[in-house]
C-alpha cells in the first residue's frame, strides 16, 4: 500500500513527544514516563484523521496470535501491573503460558517465529488483560479490513499477505514510538527489541533484571536484543 508521508505531522510528533518524554524520564523515572507516553500514544491514534476506517474492535483477536516484539521498559511495566493487580489464579496461568511459549520460541530463529501462531499469554476470554500497558507493537498494529488479519492467522507461512492499514494512524503511532525511544536512548536505557514471551520469562527468572535496566545496563543476560531502525530518520526538525 503506497501513501504520501505527512511530513509536518511526523515532525511535530517527533519534536513534541521527544521533548516531553525526555523531561518525564528525567523527573519521573523511565517506567512512569512510559506509562504517561502510552496515554499520549493512544490519544494520538484516536485523533488520527483516518481512525474511523479501522476495523479493529473488542473481541477481534486474530493478531493476538502473532509474534510481538517489546522493549525492556514495556516488559517491566507489564510485570509491575501483573504483580499488582492480577488475581493469583490468573497470574499463575499467565506465567505458565509465558514459560511454555518461551521454551517453544527459543528453538526458532526470527524468520521461523513470524510463521508461527502462538496465543499471547495475556489474552483471556477474548480480551487483552494488560490493555492499558499493551506493547507499542500492539498499539500500532491495525487494519482497515479484518480479512487480511484473519488470512494471516489462517496462513501463517504466507508472508505475502499485506493487511490494509490507515496511513494517518500508522504515521502518528510510528512517530510517537520513535520519539519516545529516542528519549530513552539519549537517557542511556536499552531500547533494543525482544520477543515478548522470552523477555517476560527472562524478567521473571532474574529478579535483578529491572535494576540493571534502570541503571542503564543490559537487562537480560540470556537474550540478545535487536536494534530497531529509525523509520523516520531524516525527518527530525
């Protein structure tokens, strides 16, 4: 799907989110800053000019079986919420699924992972149990026709399927994430991408992971994260 970049929109988001995120990371700490940034992220997507074209709705869960990449800050924010608010039975079920998924996915390389359907451990009875803290990959994933998402689920090895998306939503969400990540990087935090289940399992298995992350060190000794290229590089004001 071809579209024209809305350069003023992207530059405005990059500038404003970077400045606000940098200030909040300094004053509130990176996890609280992430929480506030996620609220703005949702607001920006909701205000996108073509948000009304989205087919995404409550109860639609095709994408909840796809590979999800996360940053370490998101993992620790999710873990914080699970520990604080999940009932013991739900927490035990989620942790068991995380560990089982992690074992299965560690055997696969990146190319194999994208062709493997695996239920997100945070999906329960057709809803996301961590919706307010869901990763940026989930926030930005969207479609204007659910048929493409369903086909991707039914044909996981078919990488030629290209679900239709909303350019305004895509640019607003992508620019927001890029700006917050830039602010985190400038503050000395790990901004590499990790597979959700493997990273969450690593955080559960190593109580010192969060402290290392907040000290600016590599949080997961057993995982090698992947650098996320800047999509809007060159458009910064």
